[in-house]
């Protein structure tokens, strides 16, 4: 995972929704009144006064829309400039990091478009998710150059960000109403999971796939990549099910933004395995090292293991990276060492999954709930400390964080014989407003009494939010936990419930359609 970095925003365009310009310009007093409510008022005042789109800011909604449009305009200028930097890459490392940025810009513009498109009836919670993703994307772009030791040439040129970071932060602040919509659950999953998807998740035999992958030739294709290529040509965006029969598939896969509602169904996490070995040690960024990447909305996986075999000596090596909004992983496995599961962005739900790793092995900046999962710490390299999570929330208005609920934290078989030689912590703060909670879990004796580890001295210790609520087991005692201002032992169910499936990821509005059983409350 990347070291702690500053903020950065750039964008690549899909289609752009422009708000109509009205025939008059708001007064400076009106602009000042609204802009003074944002974290970056000077940038707000300047671009509100000098931008091409003017209208009367009659209420907060009007002002918010205009702020989003200005952020888009500035992002497009930054995109055009940055895209031209590709010809200045001097070596493969710079090209790898720059190519990551292009994908991230593409995603960011998609997120901003969704907040502006009048045909998408998004809620404030939707918009906050997409704006949070936009900010996360550009931090990830910058991180790649640092990781690969390629920060001396292209990265300084990327400093021309056209004030996009500040403008996005302003929109996050304006859009944050301090509440999360009340959601409901059905059959153990949030209601954003459709009835049909719930059936797909819960059914053991009567799923009718659109395509079958089998290495022995008994299906439509022998590789998952070929099946995904075929799925990309389908008409419409309805649920598309690909059955991946048992076998070890040595493939690196990407299910992109345009591939919505894909479902991969395996024959069980012990039998259907997708494996790769890309890593930062091997010349990839953390972002590009993933064995499987999914960003298409509404992705579902069931009964599959995602694996990265690069080993601890190659450092960051991701098994799965998800930036898929409203995505679900049910009874899946995630195996790696450092940075195994990259919950990069958007809203995600993991149910009854097995996750193995060593350093920061559940990390990213999604709004994610892991429920009824088995979390196994593996043996790291000598002198390494084991850290289960590293959450990347960089702005206090982002609706992101890691919530681990009703799960088990255990030592893997290779760690048990040497348990006394390594310390294990629940997490460390990757970014300034890192947010992670452990709620009603079983923690075995591997968890260090301090519970949590510093990232770099006093960095983020006052601004993070780390909480524990009603955990059990020999590693769960909070008597000797860290004394940071941002850490708290949660004592009230009302506070803990902010991080359940229902409230934290608005699960009731989308999980029911996936047919995955889930627990909405505590």
C-alpha cells in the first residue's frame, strides 16, 4: 500500500452534463454567503465569480449543483493537460503509473457525471459515495508514482490540478447532511439487492447461467477472460451470470465500468480459484497488481477464491481490487500477504468470506461491511508487524470506512507455531481520517493488547475514528488499548449501529436484489 500522500485531483471525460446558464450573475455578497460555508471558500468565490455558468443561488441545492459543475469544468481542464503527459514518460515504471491514472480519471468523471445527470435520480447518500470515490481515485493516481520510485519527473508536472481537489472537497462538505437514510433488509441482505439477485445468491442448484467456463471444454469457454469478453458484447445491463466450474484459473481479469451487473458463480471457494502473482516488487503499482479488478456497478461473486501468490517478499500484491458500487462477495476467499483485499471505493458487502494476509491486508477507502467472515493473519517476513486493516479516508466528509461485524480474527496455520514472534494489530491509519470499527467479533489471542498501531509517529491519531463494540475472545480486552484521541470503546448501541449494513452502506436499498443473506442491524 502507498505511503501517506497529499491530495490530488484530475479527470478523464465520458459524457458531460452542463447546467444551463441563466441570464444573470449572482451578487458578490450572495457568492460570499454560500462560499463561506465551504472548507475552501477562496477557491469557491473565485470560480463562482469567474466561471462560465452563472445562476441565482436561491438555495443550498442550487448552489451545490453549481459547485459540482465547476468541479467538473476544472477537472476537464486538468484531464486535458494530464493526458498529454503520456508522451513525457521516460520508462516503463512511469508508463505503468500514468496508465493507472488514465483509468482513474475515467472513473472519476463517471462519478461526477452521475451526480449531475438529471436522468439519474441519486440520493444525497449516492452523491456522497460518488464524490468520495472521485477524491479517492486521484489520491490513488499519485500513489502509483511514489510506489514505483518514479516521482521525480512526471509527478511534479501533475501538480497542475486546476484546484480540482479543493472544489471536490467543497462539494463533499455541501452534500453532507450528517445523516444516512434508514434502510431495510430482506432475507438477510440489504434491499438494494434485488429479489432476483437474492435468489441467485441463496440458490445452490437451480441457477441458470448465461455462460459456463470449464477448463475441460464442457462449457462455452475454457477461460474466464473469454466469457467476460462475450458478456461485454451483450445487449442491455441486466444481470448476467457466468458459472466458473472448478479449477485453478491463472488469469488476470478486469471487469470495467461498462460491464454492469456481472455475476461470477464458482463451485465453492476451495474448488474455483483465480490466481495471479503481480506485485509492486514485480514492477506494478498496488492498484495494477490485482489478480482480479472489478469496477462495473452491481458485481456479485459467489463461491470463488481470489489469490495472489507473489509472496511477502514482493510487498504489495493484491488478490482482488473492487471499485464496484453496490457489489457483493458471498462465501468467497481472498488469499495473499501484503494488501490482499483492496476495497478501493464505493459501497461493498462481504458475507461469510475467508481473508488471509499479513500487512494491511484489508485496505482501501470504500464504505464496506464485512459480516460473518473469517479473517486469518499469516506469517509475515521477519521483523514485520501484522496489521489487519489500513483504511484510507482522507476527508472528514467522505462516507467511507471499514466495518467488520460478527466475524472471527484468527491466526492462520503458518502463524500459529511462531505466534510469539510477531505482533498483530487490528489496523493502522493510512490516511488522515482513517475509520475502522470492529463490532461483535471474536478475537483470538494473536491480537496485541494495544489493539492498534501507529502509521508514522503521531500522524492521524487525533483525527482517525477507530472503535470496538462488544467483541469477545482472549484478544478482545480493551483494558490496555491505545489512548489516542481518535480511538474509542463504543458503549452505546446507537453509535455502533451507525456502522451496520443498514446504515453504513444503505444496504437495505440494494442488497436484497442480490439474494445474499445479511444482518441489517447489530
